[in-house]
């Protein structure tokens, strides 16, 4: 059963018009043309990405993981390709004070079986010291391999907060690609699903129908207090942490400011 646009029980101020199914389908089909064009444009970008030049670097440089120092080459696990996420870490900060943006990204990358099936390995790198990294990884329940790249030169070390791709040819290693800005969003399935919903991400920067909820600042949902209320105050944690055993309320982040 469909409703008519002038139905007073459903036509609320600021909402898109309520129409019959046939009218909706027509509008949906028109949008689909643009969606397909967007998909094809993304395919073209991916094709260009595969043709980027590469940078060779020393793959024997050591990183520190659960088994101690190992050469970066070991992270490929015998495969030809490797994707890493470079996770920020605040030295000396407790779990709740660690980067909420990186926590969000890493939480969506907990299982790499489909990457592995295509010959791609995955790991998380961070500049944090291993003695602080290990308890954080254990607390979060992460199962993917983590490594400290503290004092390791670029492209293995360097700036954090990016997805980076590498290629191996025998014992030779190459940097092929790295994200910038919002490039990490592609792994966050939650954002992709929110983009499909009527209210979207609930952030102020989004283009919305007139009268739609204004939303909050970008990434407002990344931290919350013990009651689930979004807040960036000292009593908050990155949202995924509240699912972990021992994630009790806190009074300090153990750091200054926050990062996106």
C-alpha cells in the first residue's frame, strides 16, 4: 500500500514528498544512471591506480611484532601483495586516549581472509613502542598482525593514518599506493551504509533536504561515554572499545586534543 503526497499523517515538514511506487521507481531509475556513471568513473580511477609508478625500497628493514624484530619482507607472508593500515598511537596514553579515527578504521579491518584469497596480505603498522602496542592490541581483541615501525624510515614508517599498498618481486619490495584525506573511508562499511540511508551520516557538511536534521560535526559518532552518548570529553572512549571486556568509564584521555 502506498500513501499520497497530501496524506496529513505522513507528509511531515522538511521530508521528501511521499509518492506511489511507480513514481518512486522512476526517480530511482534516474538516480541509478548517475550511480552507474559514478561506479564506472571509480573503475577508471582504479585502472589508473594500477598504472602508477612504483618506488623501490629496502625490504630488509626491521619492524617489531609479537615475535620480536622481523624484516618487513616477512609481512607479505609469502604473498606478492601487502596492504597495511598505518595506525596512529599516542605515547603513554591509556587505551581510551588512542586515536578514534584509527580505531574506527582498524575495527573494520579485523579479518583479511578475502584479501588473502586474492594473494594479498594485511597488517597494521604504528609508530608506538611495542611495549605499549601489545597491550592495546590485546585489549581491543585484534587478530590481524600489528607491528611497531618506530624510527623506521618511510615508506614503512613515516606519517600514520593511511592505507598503503606494497608489491613484492622476490626479495625486492615496492611502494605502489597510499591514501590521503578521506581515502580511508573505503574500508569503513558503516559509512557506506549510512550514505544509503535517508538521514545519511548525520553530519553538518552533508547536503540534505530542507528541514532535515542538521546533524553534528564530522566524526561525531566516533567517541561516546558509558551511556552511549556521543561526546569528545574526558569521560569518553572510541565507540568500539565499549564492546571490550574491562572498558570501564574513564576520567582522562591521557593526551591533549583529538585527531581525525
